[in-house]
C-alpha cells in the first residue's frame, strides 16, 4: 500500500470515529507511532490495515520505483471495488461479526496529546474447548446416573411391578427426550453463548422469563450439588462406620416367636451416621470439589473420567452379577433370572410402608404411581449439564444435540433393561426389603457398588458445581439485573466469584443436613426449566420466523408442546404444593426483573408473536370503516407546528396530557409527529435523533404511542405527506390534534395563517377529524382536579365526535367532578322546545348525561345588540375589521401595480366584503354567547368552521382569533363524514 492509501484510510478513520492519526511514512519502524488528536476507539481492522502497510513498506522484499507504485495502484483498484458497496467487506473479521450483531472489543485509546506505541501481535490464545464426548456426553451421563439407581431402583421395580415400571421409565424418559429434541433445535439455530438453557429460554421468551427460570435453575443446580454430596457422604459412612467422628446408635426392639410358641423381645443396637459427621465430611467434600472447579475446564476434564470410569465399571459388575446370581452366600429371595419370577413381579403391589420404604400395613406412607414418578424422576434429570457448558464447547451446534440425546437414550435404555433384569432376579419381598440389592448381586465384591455410589454422586456434584456458576455468570453478563454485576466475567474467563457463591449455598444446605423438604423443589426447578425449553421451541417453531432455521431437523411444534405439558403434569403428580411454591418463586423473580431490570431486546419469540398477531389483526380489520361501536380515537399529535420550544423538549409538555385525555382507561394509540424543514439527505440523522428523543419523552409521559419525524421542504408539504400515508388499513390516525397558533400575531409570524389553513383543508380532504386546542399552556395535568362544567356548543352535525370527547374527558381524574352542558342553536323560537326534547332523547339513547340549553337566533342577536358597547369582544371585533380592511387595501394596491387579479398566499382570491363582515359578525355573536354562558366552565368545545373557499388565509385567522377571544381553554372540533357513536347495542 502507498502512503496515499494510508492517507485515505486515515480520512475514513477520522470520518467514522472522529479520531485523527499521523500518516505512516516509509522510514517508520515496524512499531507504529500514533499521535492522538481526538478521543475515540481504534478498531481491529484499522490496526490490521496499518500493520499491512508497515510490512509492505519495511519488509525485506520492499522495492522502490515503478513496480512498487504499480502494486499500490492494484491495491487501490481492489479497494475501490469494495468501497462501491459502502459496507464492511466480508473478508475481514469485523464485517462478519457486525452481521451477527456481536459486540467487537476495541483496544483502549490513548489520552489526548499522548504518543503511544502499539505492537501488533497475534490474537489472544483462547482457553481449551471441549468436544462432544467430554463436553456434553460425559457431564450428562454423570448427572443422570445417580444414587437412585443404586439404592432405590430395585425397590421401585418391586413396588410398581415390571409392567408399570416400564411405563414409569418410558414416561419420564420420554419427557427428557422431548426436551432434548427441543434443546437441540434451539441450540442449532445460531451461535450460542454461555448460559445454556438460560440463554436459549431468554432469547426465545424474553429476558424476564429467561432470568426468572435461569435463576431458579441455578438454585436447583446449587442445592442439587449439596444433595449429591450428602448422598455420597452418607453412603461412605454407612460402608465405613469407623470413619465417623461422632457415633450415634439406634436401639431396635423386635419380637421373635420361639418353637414352643413363646414370644420374646430381641433388642439390637444399630449404628447410624451422625448428623455432625454428615456436616463435617460434607463441607470438606464441597471445598475439595471447589478446588477442582477453580482449576478450570482443563482440570475438570482430567478429573471427570476418574469419577465416571469406576461408575461404569460398577454398572458392568451389576449386570454381570445378575447373570451369575444366585451365589452361595446370597439371600433366599434372590432366585436368579427366572421366568416365574418375572411373571410374579409383572403386576404392581402398591402398599403402605415405613419412612424407610419397608412394607408395613399400618405404615405412614402409601405409594402409588404418582408418588413413584416423584421418586424416580430425579434419576433422569441432568440433561442440561452439557448445555450449561456451552461457552466451553468447540461446536455447540453439533455437540449439544448429539451428546445430550445420546446420554438420554443411553440411560433410558439402561433403566429399561434394568427393570427387566431386576424383576426377573428376585422375589417381590426381596426387592422391597433389600435396599442394597445391587451391592449384594454385584460381581465380584459388594464394595464395588459402594465405590460406584460415592463416585457417581460426587461426579454429579462436580457437574453441578461446574455448571451452576457458569449459568449465574451468564445471567450477570447480560446486564439485566444490576444486583448480579459482581458475578460478571470476561469472555473465556472462569467465574470464580460465582463459584464461591455456589459453594456457599452448597455448604449452607450441607450444614442443614436434612434436604427432605428442599429436594422436591429442586425437581420442580428442573422441570420448570425443561418446560421453558419446550415452550421456547414450541413458540419459535409455531411462529416460523425467517430467522428460524435450526440445523437439527427432527423437531415439530407438537412434540415441544407435548414435552411442555408432560413437564407440567409431572410437576403436579409429584406435589401440587411444591409446584405452587416453585411457580410463585419464579413469578416473584419475573416481577422483580420487570420492575428493577434493565430493558433488553433480544428478538425473543414473544416479539415475533406480537408482530404476527398485529399483522393478522390488521388483516382481519380490513380496509372498510369500523363500526361506531368499535371506533377508537387514534390521534395524530402535531407536536411543534407553531413557535419554538427548547431544544431538549421535543413536544409541548401538555400535548401528551391531552392525548391521554382522549383515551378511555389508557386504551388506544397516539402518533406523535413533528416536521423538520429542510433537505432529507442532509437532515436524516437529525430526524432519527429527534425521533429517539420524542420516543423517550412519550415513555416519560406514560402515553401509549409512537413517534415519527418527517423531513420536508415546508411544513405544509410535510403534513400533506403525513395525512396521506401515515398508518396502515384501519389503524390510520382519524383525528389530527394540534395547538392553536396564539402567537402568530404577537411574534409577527406571517407564514402561519397560510400553513394553518392548508393543514385544515388537507384534513377535510383526507376525511380526518380535527381537534385544535386553545389555551394548551393552561391545560390541567393528571392530578389537577377541575370543577364546573364542560360546555359543548353543538352547531353542526359532526357524527357525535364532540359528545364522545366530552365523555372521554369525564373518565379522567382531573375532569371527573365536572358536568356536561350542551348548547344548541335554534333559528326560530318555536323550534326551541322541540329541538331541546329531541336532543335530550338523543343523549338518553346514547347513555350520556348532560343538561341541554337551547339558544335562539333572536335572543342571540338581541344580546349582542344590547351589549354592543359594553361587550368584551367589541374591541376585538373592531380591531379585526380594521386589520382586514388594511390587508385588503394592500392586496388591491399590489394587484393594481402588478396588473394582476387579487392574490393571497400565491393564489388568486375572490373577496366579498359583505360576506367577510357577515363571517365576522357571526363569530362575534358566538364568542359573546360563550363568554355569557361559559365564563366559568372547565373547558369549552365548539364546532370548527371550515375555511371559506377563495378567502385569504389571513381573513380566516382573524375569524378564529375573534372566536377564541377571552376564552381561556377551548377545544375547536370538526368531525368527519361518519358517526363515532351509536344508539344501538
């Protein structure tokens, strides 16, 4: 590359980041010296360009002369072809990462005026990545194979029988298998970061659901680690009683019958593991496991086989022992594999037992299929162990589906075979009374099973202490809950603080010692997570958005829905009370996240569902006019048409308050629009910035609406485009709301009359209703209670819009104490009573309560004539006449000098002076009537007269100024050619 190319690159850097650098010259050393002019980040691709320049100009093969210049021209030509497209090239890392929306880290920038040396080295070496076997299959296998298989599975077969035990294993295995299919589909739908199921659920169902289920799943994993540790310690102390520091013995009294029929009591002393021994050994084991976890993924990979291989060997010994049984020292109930034993054990034998599971007719516990589901289901959990390590996997899209489903199928097959073997091996009494049947039949020594139990539980505890901190760190890294910021980790780093917190939870649970009340909640948290994964896949599969393209093709929304329903059913089968507790806890976390959490848009499935629902609703509404019963006001709020507001205020503060007054209980949508005068190409970025500011303002005012900023040459042109194109179908705005331009004469803004008249005419042509707010500065806030009346001067038929607006005002707290008065104008005295009765009947049928007052034209004129000298509007009337006469004289003088017809606002006009006086007089009479009857009203609503044809806009503004004179708060309303209220149900 030549120096000219470096200079062009420097210009590009300056334009993008606002930072300037000294160009590189041929005599510079390989270490690039950079002079900082302005603060700003230096991107990776810019460093790469500078490094290439340094190598080409200072390398051993660098030459000077025409050949070197020729190479530079070729590079320049190649770059110009890419620059034609105006985006980052796909051949560099920045271009590919920007397409995925990934945040690209940038090196720290030097301070102003500081020269720094940047040595361009290789990329940071990433930590060890795991494959399918060590990263997913073995962790899942270690979590699934636990203590239940060794000490409770044969008992489950004896209680449920072979037939229902098959059904039990198939039912629970089907639930986890369907969850594995859903997990595989979501995990293969793109790159996956750390967090496992939380990441998948959060990106599919939103941050609130993701965080609530993710935190519950974290707690489940953390407490499950304590449960595994206690199981391992209890088994160890039971096998080696002498290892306990504290001795506890239980005296068991049993009755025996002698041969002569006498009954004697036999007292035996049984030593049991002490609670203090469980606590001491449990804390020690948790600390040792934490040291292993602190060693990182590399140490865990080395230790995991040491836990798993003995477990697999113990399983092998159990299967060999089933074929070699019974041995010489075996119990009488162990018959070996016999078909008769299989037949005897085929049916179920649900009965009462002691708390230890020994059959007893008066036992406190009665077992059923539902209870066995709760007992056995923890033996199939653990399928998320691989996805919890998603940040440490080489290829998540291959490893998670293959490893998870392989572990699920392997363990399910193992359980099904074991049901058949155990049911054919021993009598039902032996199955129900011999708790360690697996140890007795194991070949060659029972001690192998004790080793298998201890190592299997420790392996499961190790996986819990490995996955739970990574899950918590992933939640913290998403920066949804500020309280979790302490657990954040850098990419590729180990979550040491999260590991300490997880170990603290485990130690607390170990110190408690009794987890009988906590264990069902753990299962609920796992099931809640599985249900979340299934619902996520169901939603994504059902919506089938264009971005939904998972590599795992064996999925369907019906399977995901079935899996979610099975999870919920199993939760209630286990315990409805614990189900309610777990759902309540998840709901509380959801509520806390929604209140305290930071808003995040992850493109979740709910947003896609809202989008498709909106499209379907829009299509179902059609293009025809909606029925008056279903009519909702959709106001188009014209934010800044007149005057200037402070730069940091995008809209008049009271316009949002008024927009809320036009909605019943907050239901409805407002569209806030503003127009920027100028060229779109030059002001497009300013418009986007203003739109963001207005959106923030709307949220601050708690007004349901959207913001739109339009760039147009003039305000009239911009509004004409808005009124024609804004909205879709029947969701187009139907009311235009704007502020009355009270400042136009005071500020001498001569362009306002023509713009004002143009906007009103555009609304009439586009069939839009118009509401003009006079006295917006005095409009009451949300908690400013108003008293008095809401007066309606109902002059023309407007489809009932004025009546409806008055009713909407009454629904607001600020106007709920007001009453409505309806004023009607009758041309003759004889029509007054009839008109009043008709209006009362009409309002009654509309379910509106209002007082009706009829004003006749005769009394109206008498009032004006009698008070002409004292009337407050007389001075305004005289001033309007004088200004109109002066403006008309100027028009005539200009037309006479130019030899053209009368022109106003660039258009020919026809002025009938008698008609102008008539309009002024009519406006004066209406204003006088309003001041007479509505001086103390909270707000006045009056019909908007349309601009007369071929009249100058200046004249119309004089009419309107006279109409609103001395009225502090007024809504000038014009309906459109349709009814917005109906008499019928």
